[in-house]
C-alpha cells in the first residue's frame, strides 16, 4: 500500500436534524440528493465518520493509512506529539436550525471528567454521559455565507441595559445594575457577578423560568420580530424550535440575551476556546477542530444539560467578540491564526496565472475545493480535484495546485508549526 504523496479523500455526510437540504448536496454535485438534512461533511479520522483515502491500488479508511506509516504520513514531530493520530477534524457545516448552546472543557477538565465517569460506571452511550474522551475541543470556523452565532458573554454594561429594557427579564436579578456599579472595574468581582447571574438563570425552578419566558415570548410573537440583529428574533425562533414537554420553556433562551449576538460576513472567523459559551444559529461555514466529542450544553437542545458540570468548565469572562479576518500569507493564501496546536485553517485563492506551492510543512494537510476546479501535483502524481472534492497530502511531500477554471477557492486544514 502506498503511504506517501497526495490522495483523493471521500468524506462522510452527517444527517443531523438541524442541517440544511441544499448547500452540501450542491457542493457534492449530487443529482438526486437524499431527503435527509445534510448538516456536516466530515474529513478526517474521527470514529464517528472516518474519510476514505483513494489510493492507486484501492481505497482504505484514512485511519488505516495513518496507522500504516504514521512517521511518514503525519511527520515524525506530529506523530510523536499526538500519539500517531491525525489531530484535527475538518468540516463543512450547514446550520438551517439553531444548534445547542454549549461549551467545551480544557484537557485537564476532560481527563478528570472522563476518569470520574469511567470510575462511576457511566456507559459511553448513556445520554447523561458528559465526557466521551480525554481531549479538549477547541474550534475555529470561517463563514461561507452570512453566519449568525452566539459567542461569549456580553460586556456587563450591555447585560445591565438589556435587563433594564426587557421588562420580563428584570426579575432575573433586579439589583444587577446596582451591584455592577459597586463592582466597578474589579475583574474578579465582575466575573463573580456574571457567574451568579448565569448560575441563577440555569438553576432556577422550571416554574419560575416559565413565569419569565411565557410573557416574553407571547409579546414577541405578537410583534413578529424580523431583525436578525436583535436577540428578540432568535428568542422567538428558539421558542418555536425547542419546545419542552407540557408547554415549558427552554431556559437556554436567557442566554440569547446574555451572550454576544454575532453576524459573520463570508471570510470572517471566530475561535471557540475551552470554556467559551457559544451557539451556531444559522449559516454555512468551514470548521476545524480537535478530535473530541466533549460537549457541555446550556440549553436549546433535547439532549442532557448538566448545569453543575457546565458551570465548572465555563469561563465567566465578558467582552466583545474577537473577529478573525485572516492574515495574508502570500501565495494566494489567507491564514486564520489561533492558539490551537492541533490545527490551522487557511483559504487559498487560485487563478489561471497563480499557482499555489505548499513548501515544507509541519504535518499533513487536508484540502477541499469549494469553488472551481484545480489540479494537484506532487512527485509526479497528478489529481484532478473538482468542486466539492478533497485530497490528503502526507507530510513528506510537497505539492502544487494549479487552477483549471478561471478561479478557484480551496480551504486547507493543516498542523501549525510547533509552538
């Protein structure tokens, strides 16, 4: 089996209920797409949907290619650092409906949580299981369309204004503004106040949640908000998409008012570090993340919400969102830097008169063509890569990309230089 060079990849489509019906089937040029929603296209070695590498002498699962020669495929440094595993999962994601409010643990938190649940005998398949592995799950994503999301807690002055202006939310903490004024610029006091506010919203009895949210939703529905720039629009959508049994309200709606509401333009990105509360609301992106299934949820989901564990992993920081616009790396490449050691995402703009040269790399790359057609060449091997197709480049080869259409857009997942 040939284990070095460039190989086409076949990804796996995940049919989650919140996914769209058009973008991913169109990208993959499916003439007769399934009637199932297509939420994500996965490229990687994740056990929930490993890609297939198309080799000259047959196709093999990508994990088998990696395990056959990790030093060559991953590179000696990456293989040693990440236990002979490809350290990232690459996705195209299409959110037609709102996703859950969630956060991810640090590595020490994940290790401790996993061991505790193992010791307690909690099955990995149990719906109440929080930790499926010992890893963290940092994420970066680049918007392909207008993309709406919640990301991190708003500045406390904005939260105070919101509680003042939205009458139905004032009982969450009637003296919040007064206590915020007393906290002043003391970061620890402000963080403690935010923790108390959010903790109460997540822990209050369901009857009190309903008593606050029912009149709010009733008023908003009558007004039929249409402005996606305002939390009211998403509160109505959340109430519609996440009804609870017996007419109860999902307390995750509170977070729509407490978190930053962000609209990303195509080409803009955000990074979700451990402990950052966030939710994808609508749109299409390219996402890159560490291999992990560890998610602590904070509402807007039928899945388990473990408030105590969520509170343990959350960072109660406040502030505006850091939008990543990318850095021009030359060679037609825009890089979106993050602190993650497992991955780096970049966008490559190709044209007839501009080739892309990979040069020397730290580890393997996965590339997907989102617009146009290209040819990838490495050590005499040549691949025609059309829109929606992907290829894998092992660490020990350099490759070139030439454009076969007027222009092409390629996204690349790679491992950053060792930090």
